[in-house]
């Protein structure tokens, strides 16, 4: 899988690795683990993300620093890698300028339909996570290079992108990777999950309380929605990053096949879609300038919120 990627990437001397905006556990875990791999193989490496790192994942920065990029510093690199996203606009304004530098861009990702701009890419839609793919990179090259830091970084992505190994994207290979990481890293699962799920600041729980009050059912209970407004952020002193994981609550309602989280974000409305049925939320999201996987996708609506809810649910009716 990684033969061509490895043969090309190790020819570079200085590589920048980008993770997508509004970072999550999979993009950050794969970014950090990949940077550690590059370092171990003699390549000078930097990691970039345009947005702040979520508080409950800040411990990753002890393994490898992630900083905000500026366009003027990117010319110093002779190649770039993007992880957990397959189009440059997913990685922010600075990343969108990479195509103008006339330098090779590589990709490791598990979302469908990658852009045709990459020198070499590994794209595996059936993979549970990008971290599972980075694990395969280590395994194909030299599994002995998997140290404690890389193990914990990759395990983070496996846990978060599989709903703690609950999603149907989990295959035997996923669990094998997780077991191998636990063994090589010498840690127990709770050392990661407690950092992610048991370290929420009080403000997040107050925001969740307000959001739960907005859950509504549509189409005879087959679709559910949850809404987060600017006013809720102001009331609780929270921000977008504090909404991580909220979309799972409306999906857990009995009888629901798919759900949508609506979040006011500036003048637009951010959409997060999830499915636990044959409803393909990737197709649904593509109707609103987005995309993702069959069971998890994101999109945007120009707003206002009431219009977004109506139009998205109308499209959901068609998907049903």
C-alpha cells in the first residue's frame, strides 16, 4: 500500500505535515505519528494546523509540536503531506497556497474522491481512520519504529474515529492495530480514553445541557436534529471546539436512522451528519457543499439557522 509513498517521501529533506481545520483525534494523531516517522527516517519535519488544538488533546503536543502556519514560511519546505483530508481547502488558507509553490504534495486519507493534485497518495475509504493507515505505513516500513509516543497518537485516532470501536468501519485489522499499539506502547486503553472523555471542563457540560434541550425528531422519528447557537456559546463561555462529540446524542435516540447537528458559525451554519442505517450522509452532505463518509459527513449552509434546518431536513426526506 505504501511502497510508492515511502520511496518518494524519503527522498525529501524537509517536509511539512498539515492536519485539517477544526482538528479532531484522528487528524492530530495521524499527523503526530507521521511526523515522528519522518523524523526517525532522517527527514526534518514540521506540523501545522490553522486552528487551536482541543484542550483534551493538548497532551499530543508533548510528542510533537503543532503550530499555526504562515504562507511565507512554507517556501522553506521541499514537500508537503496532508492527512485526514483529500482537498486543500480542508486544511485552511495557508494550505490552499501549496499548489502555487510547484512542490510535491502527498496525502494519506480515508475519505472518498480525492482531488487530483497529489504527487502520491494513499486513499483507503474502507479504513476505519487515517491513524489505521499511518499504522500500516509503520508496519510496512519498520514496525520497530513504533515507540510509546507514536503508539498513543495512533491509538487516539483509532478510538475517536471509530466511536470507541463501535462503528461498522471497525474490521479485524483495526483491532489488530489497536492491540499492537497497546503492546508496543506499554499503556492501557483508559490512559487515552480518560484524557479524551473524562476531562471535560464544566463549561462544555453546560453547553451540552443547553444543546440537549434542542433535540427534535423529524420524518416519523427517523431523523433527529440538535442545534447549537451563538447565544449558547455566549452564555457558557464556550466555542466551536467545545461541541466535539455532541452529534452522537441525537443519533442515540431510539428509532433514529440519521441525525444532523446544526451549529451557528459566524454568518454560516455548520452541519455535522451521522447515520446508523443505509442512509448515505455523504450524498446528503454533498447537497450542501460538503462530504465525508457514508456514515459521517460535514457540510455548510449559508443560513440563517431556521432556513438551514428546513432545507436540510427537506433533503433528508429525499434521502429516506
